[in-house]
C-alpha cells in the first residue's frame, strides 16, 4: 500500500484498502475557521439537534484566521459565533483573537492595519498554526474545512479539506465516508540550487500535470531530495497539492518530522503519541515522475491558474504594480528570511506587502538579528509594509479594507498559492505566483525577475 492507503486502512480498521474502495474512517482532528465554522456549526445543530455535543471536544480545533483584521461587522460576527460555540461545548483548542471569552473584537482605527490587534491566544493562519500548536501527528487523519488542509501531509499525515456538510457530520460522529484515492508518485532527487525554493518545486510539478492533473488523487513525495527538504519546505509542497486538484499530499516520516512534532506536542501539552506509516514494497502508483531538484530554476505560475508555468527569467517583460509575501504557503519564517536575504540593503520599487502567517513568525522576525538590525527592521527599511496582524489577509481577497487586498486591476507577484481570477480581490487583476525570493527580486525591479540576479 502507499502511505495514504496505509493511513486510511488503519483509520478504517482494515488490514488493506485499495484505490477506489469506499470506507468509513475515524477522524483524529477536525479543524474549522471563521469562514466555514459558522456554516459547519449550523449543519451540526440542524442534523444532531440544538443541544447536541461534538463527538470529542479534544479533537475539534477552531482557528479564526481569515477575515479578522477588518471593520466588516459580518466578518467580526463570524468570530463571535465561534466563541459562543466554544463556550457552549467546552472546546479547549480555540485560538481566539481576543483574550476575554465574554468580549467581542472590533477593529481599532488607531492601531490600524500594521500594529498588533490580537490577544495572547491568537494563532494566525490555521495550516501554519496547526503544527505550531501541536495538532499535526504522523499517521493520523486530519479533516479541515479549508482546501489547503493538505499542508499537514508534510508530517506524514492524511490531511484533506472537506465542505461544511461533511464537517458538520464529522463534528457529530467523528467519522467520514471516503473513497480511497489513487496515488501519484513524485520522487525528488538531488538538491536545490541557490535562488531556488520549495515553491519552485511545487510550481514545477503543477506545471507538469496541470491544475487538475491530480484531481482526487494522493500526491506522494519521497526520495533523497524530499528527505533533504526542511519541514517548512515540505509544508510548502504539500500545501499546494490542492492546486493540482489533489485529495492530499504526503511525505515520509523521518527524524526531522519526529523532532518537530515531538517538540511541538510537548511545548503545547497536546497528545504526543502517534504511529507513522512507512513505504511498502508493493506500492501501486497511477503516475510516476522524477523531479531533479538541481535542475529546477526560479518558476512562476502566471495568471490565470497555478498550472500556467513559466520560468522567472522568461518573464522580464511583465511589469508589476504590487508584490505580496504571506499566507500559509509563503508566510513562514524561512520564507521571510529568504525574502529578506534578497532585499537587505536595497529598496523596493513597487508597493510591497508583508503578512506573516502567525504571531510566532512575527516574533521570530522581530527578534532575529542580522548585524545591527532585526530582520523585521531590514524589511521595513527596504520599504516593505510589514503588518503584525498575522492572518490570511489578502491571500483570498477578503473584505474591501483587508490589508494588501487588490482593489483595482493590476499585476501582482505573490508568494501565495492560488491565482484564479479574483482570488486576491479585483477580478481583472493578474496574480503571478512565485517563491519569496522571486517576489523579493521582482519587488526591487518592478518586473518579474529571477532572484539569482541579486544573489552573490
Ligand atoms: S493564507 Fe490563503 S490559502 Fe492559506 S488558509 Fe488563508 S486564505 Fe487559505
């Protein structure tokens, strides 16, 4: 069996499963957020009764992150609905934007978009927060009401996005009926060259198979090249499995995975036992691709979809009005460090927005020093508009006052993960997806630029 099949078989209580089998699996964690949480709660109450209790309050994780730092009252209300539900159910893992369980949050005009507007429990973007807060474990099943839930496949976990109806059912029963996906195999070999990042790997892969090339399939990444990737890199790759239509993305378990997961579970006092899955000799794949990492170059997914692949060096004729770094995919500490390495001592030529994925990343950037300055100060000096309000921000547009939202037609280069028309706001804007290094180089020149031009 493949890694995915092994996890699903175990979760179904079966010795073996095959692609195409329909099986009932037990969920280990159900995650929801402010966009889909209220809808999920509505389905749960409608189907199980208004006094129903969730199947296991320790397995429901609620992370407001999408439409948070906005004056839009309907968005604010969504977070209030989550808070009321958590109180009613006694759910311990709720990463509220405020500390007062009886309070409500309102946008503070004085602090504005840049200064911190959250309390001590707020965790930022759900997919980055889940591992940081100790909720991702090898061999487990994670369902989330968000398509990029597949990011947790970096931890040798079956993680996939589900809709509100399915999530309402999981909330009541802890189970879900799933068809076992076929598995596509991506063997990574070699090492990335300077200026090339994990984002380039996944943009290359999606360019090979198309933005629907993995529809309802598992994407398994392994090989020596996969082992050489950091945990952050694996998260970037697994995150974008859905951009090829994948059901999930998954990596092997190794010492790096163990070190990360063990540390985070201990730090947060979450469940620390787990059972990883290993590769079998009889794995059956529907597709095989070897990706030679040392041959990859900085890559861009052009408007209007993540599979529209070109090399950055071929696109220097594309003028830009905006650069954006952030999101679960591109807003991690390591992403900002690569971004800062290119920008250090230089000035951006276009509007450039920086949105760390989580408060912990804000803290990392504000405390990491390169010489006399923190990385945060280096970025601000370079002209980047850095916000302390970690979250999804303009990755998916959001209310019109969302930080970095594209409100007029323009070209934007972005370290995010999706670029269908309207994704970051205006329907006529064009979004070009790239690595943080390519976004930084392009911000310096005002046109799409290969970052190797700025790396000595
Ligand atoms: S940062 Fe973007 S892709 Fe990630 S969860 Fe938020 S909206 Fe979705």
